C-alpha cells in the first residue's frame, strides 16, 4: 500500500469489504453499504494519517451464480413467463459498473465532502414552529417517516402484528436536506395532534413505502388523514429502476452517496437514524425525478401511478363484494376435499416410512427413544383384560383432535383437526437404566400420519418405491446397477442457484413421476397441494368484513406496468374446476346491484401484432386466433383456405365449432383420457401456446407450466411450428427487439416505461455454432423472455390504464394534471377491480344499461399513443388513423360464477 499509494480501493464482495472497513453485523451487509464512500479501518490501509477511501460492490461471481429466475407473473393469466426479475444475477451488472465509476471518480477527484445535517430533537414548541414554517411555505415538501417496534417480525398472529404496527414509537420530518426533526411517538398528545395538522396541510408529502405501511398505520389505525399530493418515492424509484432492490438506503447510494450509510444505527442511535431517513427522501427526490425527466418517464408516472392511485384507493375502500355464507361453505368444501384426498394417501402409504410418537430423551441418555412407557389411557376402552385390542388386531384406531402441522411438520398454534389416529404395538429402541444401554422393547406407539406437505416425507416415499422396484427388477434377473438406473421411481433432482443438483418434490416433478409410474400417490400429492393452496389463498387469505374484501392495489410493483394487489390478491382467481366455480360464486352482488365485467378482446395478441406489424396475426387476433390454430391442429379441410374468408364467415364458423359436442380422441390428455372437444382444445392447448408465444417461451417451458393440457413437449412444438409458419412477422419482431435491448441494455415503451436488460443473450461455450462450425455461440439469457414481452405487454397495460383515467374524468394523455375535467364514471358505477384485461363494476341494477353503454364506449375508443404513421393504410380494421382499436365485450351477472355475455 505504501508503495502503490492507492487513492481509492474497490472491494468486491462482503469478505474483503469487512476486512478493509471493519463494517459487519446488523444492517451492514454488502447490499446495504455498497455504492457509498466508506473508509478503511486497518492500519495498513491508512496513508499519511488518513484512511484510504473504500467503495464496496458485489463480487462478480455473485452476478453469475445468483438466482436469475424471474418470478412467475401470476397476474397475467397464469403465464409462467420470466417477466419479473428476482434480485441478483446480471440485473446487478449495471450497479457494479456504477460503483466502479464512483471509485474512479474518487481516485481522480478526491472524496466528496460528507453531507452535513442537523438532528433536531423536537418538543412541543419545535413542532408548533415546524407547522408554522410549513404553513408559510406551501411549496415545501413534507418528508415524513414513522418508527414502530422491531418486535413486529416476531408477532404471533395477525391481531398482535396489527397492534404492534399501530404503536408509533417515533416520527420524523424534513423540508430540506440540512435538518431532520425527530419527535417521540403518538403517546405524546402534542405529537399525534401535530401530525394531524401537518399531514392535513396541502404541501406535497414524501415517504418511502408509505402507501403500503406508514399510511396504513397513521391513517388507517390512528385516523389521521393524509391530504394533498401523497408521493411514495419508492414507487418513483421503481419507475426508473424496476429491477433493482427497493430499499431507501440502496436508492440513496445512487443519488446521494456522500450521505454515509445509516441503517445500522437503528438500534444504537435512533434519532440520527430517523433524521437520515427523512433527509435521504429530500436528497433522493431530486435525483429520481431528474432521471424521470431525462428519460421521458415523468408523464407515465404522474398519470399511471399518482393519478391512478386515487382511483385504486377508492376502489379498495369500496371493496370487492363477497357473500360470507357462500365463502364459508366454499372453505368447508375445500377442507372436505383435502380430507378425502388425505385419506386416499394415508390408505396406501406404507407404514414403514411413517414416524412414531411420542419421542423423548430418557433421563440420563442423549439418545431419543419412542413409545409410551405405560399403556396410554385413551386406548384402554378398546383393550381387553390382557391389554390386547378387543378386535384381535395389533392396533387401535381412535378419532382425535390433533394439532395442524405446517409443511415442515411443526404444529400451527391454535389450529387442530379431527383425524383417525392409529395406536399400535411396536418394537422400539429403549434406554435400559440398569445396563445404561439401548435395548429393544415392545411399546404402544402412536403412528404419525403421512405429512402430505413435507418434502422429507415425499422423498421417503419415493425412495421406498424406488427400492421396491429395484428389488423386483433384480429378482427378475436384472443387474442391480441397471435396475438402479432404469427404475421409474427416482427422486427428482433440480439445479439450484449454485448449479448444484438438489432433491425437488415440487408439483411439476411429482406430475412427471405420476406420468412415468402411474402411482396415484404422486397425483394425490399434487392434488392436495393445489387444494391446500386454494384453501389458504382464497379462503383463509380472503378476510371478509361486512360482506366485502378490501385489498391494497400496487401501482409500481411490476416491470411491465401491470397493476397488482396484496392482502389479499383479488386480481388472480381460479377458473377451471368445480371448486373454482364455487369460489367465484362467492363474489356476489349486494341486493339491488349487479356485477359487470368488461374485457378487452385478445388484448395482448393484438398489441403483439401491432408491434410486429403482422397483418395476418392482427386480423385473426381480432376474430379468434385460438380457434384458427385449433382448426389447423385438428386438420379441418376448411383450414387451408380460411384466410380468404370474410371476417363474418370466419367468426360464424369458429362459433359453430366451439358449440360442437364432438370429442376428438386424438387430443386426449391425462385429465381427459377420452379426448377433447374443439372448445377444450382451443382453451387448454391453442390458447396456452398463443399466450406463451407472446413471451417467447419454448416448448419445454409451455409444457411444464401446463402439463395437464399436453401429452408431451413434442405436441407443444407442433403448435409452435404451425404458429411460426403462419405468422412470420412476429418472430422477426421478437428477434429485432431483443437485439435492440441487448445493444442498448434497456427498452423504453411508447407509454414512457423503462426496462433494463443485461442478460438478453449469454455466451454458451457448449452450443454448436452452425456458422463457424465449432463450439461456442450466443444463447438466450435470463432476460430474453422479459425483453420480448415488455413492449406488447406495456402497450396493453398502458392503454387500459388510460381508459380507466378517462372513465374517472381525467384529461387525455399526455396531460399531467390531476384535476378532473369530466364525470367520474368509476365512482358513478362503483368500479371495484381490474383483472388482467378487464374492469369490474358493482353498479345499481337500474344503472346496468347505462354503465354498459358508457364503459364500452370508452373502452372501444382507438388509442392515439399506439399509432405508427401510415398504419391505417395497411388494410387491418383495428389499425386506424386515430390509433390502435381493440374491441371490448361485456358480461353481467348476480355473481362471478354466473356471468352472461351481453351484446352492445
């Protein structure tokens, strides 16, 4: 160091950073302290009495090995496309590049002066003066933040979590970056009253994650209204960096690296911690908004996030109507179905793999032993005078209430279920106090039921069947090595993020085992997993209060611009089963009202056709491209000349086939062994492929996400080949757009959304290069599907958001004003939800016809933003001089399970 005299050090990864700076422990991991100017602490890194400045960043290997699998986009029709990134992987390569630039800047220009600020410990007088200052300066932003007890994560149940969340221990404010005002919690009356006055002022409010947390505590629990423009800067950060972590300190490293890391002070210096939280909001505000303006993202943020949030909050307050009685009956039916499948599993699972209870360590021994030392009292009525079961068997089945266990076999507090428990005599290892050794002993034991959610239990079952099959093969003369290799009962292996093969008992793997072996247990395990998810998500997860469910809509949680909802997610409901229909029947209109759902027709297919300028695909998408694909799949003679037919004739023929009861045995799948109708082939096969093509999924990906719909991967490939032959322009577009994204490392949509890509293509040394005649070629990277999906998906979501804003009375794009210029039809017709490509209303019955007329009129207007010069001359009906036209259709019903299509 003395010889080289570095002017800055770049540390790669947690270990060298900890070694050089000494920073470790609470909130001082590499994710939190990277990107800031730190200082060396070890003597060898101190030159001329001054520590060498240190900039930490991720280790390159983390980018290569971290999980780059995108999360399933659960709100887009169940498509498992990789369109939402997980933290880690090559998405962080831009972050590393920025950190390297910061290190070079420090080495060249020196350490920037640290940010100077005051932490003002407030009292009643300080609060009064702060309010007066804000009243005198309505242009000042109110940056605010609250603190609650850290024990929230340890709360045992929902009511306890709520009460802890509601306990505000500290609140802080800032209007400029030179001072943070820190006050005690709401136990001080002047703080609670002062907060009410301050948040009631017209000044713009700034928070971080305020929409999801702080607002709920302050406004929801304490009844303090938040007036004026309310900006959650975390949403703004996500708008400019949709694929990076959302933490406040993380964002601050980009816009104010001269503010030292502070999150580690949460326990030791809460005043400074709180001041830094609000001061960083002021510092981030200008940086984030400046990036928005430079990239042309500001209009979309102001309209699709800030303006639309008002409408979505109102929809949340109105609530999604749910019939409590029907909902309880639905829960009972799902629970009964779970019990039926569980009984079927328990009946065939071999007792050899089941555990024994009770389990304890005998006094004086470190070894666990099983069984009851004395005969358990609960089985005495079933035993004779000799202590043997009266029915002559070696077991006693009793119906008992036992604790409900989670997937890891741990009891869930307060939850019990009625089950038949079997007690049996078993030879177990027991501790002999005289010999101080473990010996065999016959004891009564309770046989633990097979834990259907436990991966360990599933593996035990697979291994047991594996060993059985190997033994049968060997008995028939096969070599053991061959028997081990050829047995169909193999524990599934899947590579983890470190590329290591690990045991996996997920639904997809169990479905493969069922197809390979025919063992019904695998099918039952998949079925019970789905039922438990149905019960947990749509019964337990939907809390009905006064006949409504109230969600929290997310305006900036996805990279494609799609809205989201949590607690609960009311935008993703099951469809294709009797229980799914039962659930949808729970969503029921209140007396005097009805449910109206207006849906954009083939929305994403049409935006894909528009971006690709594929005239054939655009035309068929507007009619019924899924039926067109099905007609070719089933080799109808008419399919050869269909493109020459009129739109009316095509629509009529498709309708006739969809209504036909004819079964096509050649299309049989595991769930429908007798075959499928035209409508079923369309819905279960063609539609899934079309949806997957929009995200550039391959045959294997589509098959694995829809295993019940296809025989195998080859069948999916036939659909893909047919699509490629018919709609070549789509494939060209997908190639062009991925090349552009790869070159720029980002794409910006017509609506002003940005998506950054660092792994659209990756070099694969194992891939054969047909051009060079050697190994090594570019392959699809983990960003490929996201890059393909981004523009068509954002076209659709942006268009639907604009229609919602027009229905709410807002001025058309690109106005950034939040003032309404027309009648609020969302309020008038009781708008309650947005799902996929549809809007749902809960109007009065007498408003039904007018609601349909008004909503359909707006949703059928062409979209000027989705326009390319001259496209109206290409002969596609939906490509007009006023923009892209996408038709809308409506359904009306008393409940969500019985909706009837209405012609408008």
